[in-house]
C-alpha cells in the first residue's frame, strides 16, 4: 500500500509548481481544489518521511544484535526496538487513514433539520433544546448558523427547524448526528413529577451547490401566502411566505422566516436542492441509503441512536455503547466528548476494512 508514496515528494513539488502559477488565481474554485490536495499530500509527505526514518532506525537497531553486546546495551537496544516498532505501527495507521478515499462532502456546509417525533409538545421543546445545543457547539467551532425555516409552537418549541451551518469541516464533524434522539425527563407541564420519553429526528444534509445539481424550473411549483405564527396569528400583512414543490418527486419546502418573498424563495430552493442531492446520492449508493434509513428512522421512541436522560444527567450513544454522565455540559454545546469517539469508531472500522482487503494480497505475495 505504501509503495504508492515512493514518489510523494515529486508529486508534492509538481503540485506546488501549479499553485505558484499566477494564472491559477483567476480560477478560485480550481485554486481551492488544488490547495486542499496540497494540504493532504503535504501531510502524507511528512508521515512518509517519518515512517522511512523510523524504518531506517529499526534496521540499524537490528544490526546492533549482530555484534557482541553487553547486557545493559542489549537491554537498551531491545527497548529502543519496541519503541520503534510502536512508532512504525502508529505511522502506518495514520498513513492508511490519510490515504483512504475522502468523503467528498466532508468540506461542505450542512443543512441541519430537526423535527419533533413522538411526544407532543415535549418533543417540540426538545427540538428547541437540541438546536440550541448545536448552535452553541457551532459557536465554539467559529461556524455560522442561519435559520432557513422554522415552525414554532406557542410555548417556545418547534415542530421543525432547518438551519444552514457554514464553516470549516462542518459536515465532517456533524455527519454522524443523523438519527433519532430520545429524551427522558420531567416535562415542565408535568405536575406529578413523572419522567416522560419523547423523540426527535435529526438529519444532516451536505449543502448542494448549483453546479452539482441543476433543477429544471418547469418542474417547480411556487405558492405564496402570508406567514403565520403560533395560533394562526398573522405575522406579516403581505404574501411573503413561499412554498415550493418539486413536481417529479413531490418534495415540498416552506420558508416564511424572512419578510421578503424573494429571500424566502431563495432559502426554500437552497433546502430543496440539498434534499434532492441527498436523495440522488442515496439512489447512487445503496449502502448509504440503507445506512441513512436505519439512522433516521421514523421518529418512533423505539428507534434511537442516542438517549438524553436528564434525571441521571446521562447521555448514552447507542451505536458505540458510550455512556457519559455530563449531559448538562453536552446540552451547553460541549459535544466533543460525543463526536470524537464517534469519528474514531468509524475511522477504526475503515482501517480494519482496509487491512482486511489488503490481507489476501499479502498472502498471495508470500505464497507466490
């Protein structure tokens, strides 16, 4: 596998020459693409250089044992060999991770969709709590959060809220949040102190650029109407709310947060484009479609990826059997304790798959 890195320094220099071309600055999209490639190849070059140095030191260490050594020096050499072998193994894992095909969406902004499932008003209140949690996490990451659409209820919750989160590596960090989030707590309206269980669905969709997905205007139906708030009370006196329907798929998006019909239309198309691109990717990748169906589910209490138990201050991440007793901190936006183990779990699984697929080739080389 690492034979592919034998000319890494040469490829790095060639890429640097292309980036130094003044004409490239006229095409910012291409420049950004090459800059990302350079960052990746620069990391690989550094890892491979350290790997070769460690291999050279290990080879020198082995030659030591061909000489007569006193016991103390021999013991030191054995300790050095163990250290070098661990360094080499760690570097091999890092290189495998760096060489794995990158998720094309990792660099993208996301559309975060949170919807109330079972649980009535309590589920709608938890939608608000989760949105606040993600917003605070985004603030820690210096990301920007913009609400595209919301459907509030009168007591401070939301039946649904959709937001655009933009910044560095947003999808990469939040892509494992899709699924059913279950909450166990005593609702504010509960007079007898009983714990209720409710469910909320979260979907994380990579933002779709116009160049990625062209929508035929003839396949869109637009309706405008007056925005309304809780209880049907009029929010605007003009027809500024927009409902767009994609006729071939039946997808419907409503945006009414802006006072401008033009802005609501633009946001509705942004949400629609992301959903259509997500659907297209599901059709193209059956396994991804299957995973998404399992992750998101229907919003029923029995389907969940995570449980938030407020009486016990406990969060349980069911996919990786992780339990932490700092739910209060998580709800304040300190999500790293959950996100980092999830990312590590998926990286480890990907590494294992890479090793397993390479094993037959290694065996055939030995037998051949």
